[in-house]
């Protein structure tokens, strides 16, 4: 596992599509409170120098059953997160997402 101080936190500044930067192997991302319509999805990038092209990303929303989070894309130094509103109405929550990077290797 990761030791003390290996994680970090970051909050989106402008809206739910705003990219964030967090150069840690694990952490917590808090989205902006901008409204997300019923059934709608948004995508945002996470700039992270720890993330490599052979790594695995684990995502988990904290305390909400109204949203689905899933990896959207990945490349060395960056990954994307897709956030989907699963409810029947528009929501304006600051969604908290935990992430962990599992370091991978091809050989």
C-alpha cells in the first residue's frame, strides 16, 4: 500500500469539465457544484505525473449512489474521468471521487 503523505486532494475550480492536477499515486477529487442534468455525463482530465501508460486506475465515488464514475481515457501523465448522473433529476452536488493508481509493467 501507499504510506502516509502519499495521497492528496484537489477541487475543480470552474465547472465539472475543468481539468485538475494532482501528482500523487492516490487521492480525492472534489468536483465543482455545477448542475448535471438527469442521465447526462461529463468528462474531465486529471493531470498526474505519477500515472503511466501501463498503470491501472481505480475510481470510487464517496457517499453517493446518484453518480457513476469511470475511467474515460489514459495516457502517460494523464487520465480522464467520466461522471454520469444516474438520477431522474438535475443534480448540483460537489461529487467526491477517490482514486488509486496501481503501477503496472509489461515485462
